[in-house]
C-alpha cells in the first residue's frame, strides 16, 4: 500500500517528541563539540511548548495518545508511528529519571559524561532510522518496541 506524502511527513514530525526529551543528555557532547548543537534545532518548538504551558510535556503526550493513537479514523501508519514515538519517549524519560537518581550524584565524571553521550547517540540513531523508514513509507521496525506497538493497535 502506498503511503501518502503528508502521512510520511507527519510520521517524521512525531519522532521529534522523543528527540526533544533526549537533548539534555547531550550537554557534555555539545560542550566538547559545539558544532553538534545544530542537532537540537528541530526540537526547539517542542521544548518551547513543553516549557511554556504548565504540564506541557504531559499534555503533549496525551494529545498524541488520545488524538492519534486511540483515534480509529487516523490512518494506521500515523497511529503506529505515534505510539512507537511515545514508547521511545517513555524510555527516554525513564532513563532520564535513572540518571538523576542513580548516576548524577557521583558528579560530572567520565562515566556520567560517557553514559549521557551514549544515550544521546543511541536515541539519535533510532530517530534517524525512523526518519528514513518513514520517508520510504515503511513502518520503522524496532525490536521489542514495534512488537509492543502492534499488540496495542
């Protein structure tokens, strides 16, 4: 089945949500390599919305979940990508909390900066893969996450 261009574009835009939550992991990487800061540009509108509205990230999450994922009138391609992006976002949020509770009390050492940069690069790889698959009109097949999405839809 041929996926319309507008659905491919919206599918790509949906993956900016987990990217916006992964940007704080790049603080060490952006300090060492300032030219990489351009990677944060696509996430600026989402970050602005999340910070300007009280409970902005929570409201944005529910807007995507209730407006796209649970809406049977929405095309399957968009529902799949929205739910997959939300699951990736949940994973990023959990990793962020784990960093705050477990790892960051140790200070700003080599281990913290390495793990933080690794998380950012991993999320970037996932997002680039999802972008490429959406541009081709395919469902990004991420192990475990895609299986969970298919079970929910």
